């Protein structure tokens, strides 16, 4: 009798437990720059600091495709502000990048480093 009850209860208990665990591990999506989007003269370093971006989260860049782009580059290319041979490059006005690799990620807009369209994030 007791084991029959357990067989019936076990899946229900599992579902209850998963409901508690799952939300904390769900990936979040961040709109870079919030309502300002991806454009010159926004302090993206302070934007990054105001979030707790984690491994598996997605960054969404919204921008004017006629002027700007998004590149994820190596640290070396980031310091040089050179978007050639980028890990990721898009120029279509809306770009989503999932941070699926642990470590530092470097983002920049080609030819717009001087306009502060640069930041890095550690996940
Ligand atoms: C950017 O890097 C590429 C090699 O990846 C190089 O050919 C090019 O000259 C660099 N551009 C500048 C402006 O330094």
C-alpha cells in the first residue's frame, strides 16, 4: 500500500522540486542599453555593471543598420578596435548574441570605438 502511494507521489514530487529549481537557472535576455539601444555616447560599461549578466544569457542589440554594426572580437582586436576577423559580426539592425562560453566577451561597433560603442562582459 505504502509503495503504491510512493509510486504515485514520486512524479508529482519531482515536478514540484523542478518548479523550484528551474526559474533560477532560466536564461535571461538583455536589451543592450535598455531603451537607448546600441548607439554612440552611451556608457555601456555602466550599463553592464547595472545588470547581473550570466552564462547562457542573451544580449540583444537594437541599432540603426545604416550606420552601426555589432562585432564580438578577441581581446587583442578589442584593444586595437579592429572588427575584422570577428567572432561574430552583424549589421542588420537587430542582433542577438547568446553568451554560451564562459569568460570575457568583447563587443564593439566597427569604426565607432571613439563614440563609446564598446564594452566587455565576464560570464
Ligand atoms: C585589422 O586587422 C586585420 C587583420 O585581422 C588587418 O589586416 C588590418 O590591417 C587591421 N586594421 C587596422 C585598421 O589596423
